[in-house]
């Protein structure tokens, strides 16, 4: 039986050299690409109500898994009917993995093979994000597009560090995909991968 929501599709519209324009359709939301995506860190864009965003023609908003996980919590959002209903936004929602926010904590986090251990910037409580757990959080939030957990390599970086971080990111992406395919592949939350990298320090050839 087919799912009650439209499948995710991408239609290539035009190309110019390496550039391309297209139309992404996800759960009935039509998103022209490339797209400027307003950031609604905690589920809503600061200083702009959803009605104004709609009037501006924004088809999608970005939410942050790290911040929503800490406050108000994915379970509260799920019980409220999902992030769309919680925020009052009827367009598409993409949630990032929270990897960058955890990376920015620096002294409050530790990257391990299994995931990343960190302390909340709010109260110092300890938490552990795994690729599988991050997908579960995003599915509970009910986002249309969920990004996989990644390692945010600093800029600049040595080649060895960038290589190690990329290997970890690829491993986590594989685990995220397995989780998605086992519990969510027929659901409304679609999973996207991450393109990650950095640049060598100035003393090295680029």
C-alpha cells in the first residue's frame, strides 16, 4: 500500500554550465532550488510570524535539532502534533542534525566513534548524540527533511584531521541510513546526507 503522503521528488528545470535549477517536492510542499532557507532555530524565525514568512514566499524553514532537543524537547513537540503544528508553520521544515552547534561548544563536547558526548549550554547536563538517536529525534519532531549527524571540521584543518573527520562522517551517515531504512523509510520524514569538508592551513598547498 502506498503511503498517504507524496514521495519526495526532484525535477531538474534548467542548467547553465555546472549550475542547475530545479524543483523539490516533499510531502506536498514545492520548493524551488537553489533556495534561501530562513532559519527558525527553535522552530520559528525570530521577529517574523509564520504568516509573514508565507507572504514573503518562503517555502521552507530550517529548525535545529540540538536546540529543540534541549528545549522544549522532542517528546513535547511530538505530543503537540509535531513541529509544524507546534510552530504554526504550514510550509516545509528541514531540521539540521545539530552537529555544528555541538562542534561550537568546543570545551563542552567530545567526539567518539559511537557519537558525540556534550554538555548542555543551558544547564551543563550531559547528553550523548548518536547518528541513530539524532534521526529518532528529528522523526519525533516531524520534520519533512532530516539531515544526518556529521562532524564539523574546523577551518582551517590539517589534511589528516579532515580525512579522519570525513571518515567518521561517512560512518555516521551509513548508520543514519540504516536507522532510517529500518524505522522511517515509509514515513513522512525524508533523510538527506551531508557534504562535509574544510581547507588546508595556509602553510600547506591547497
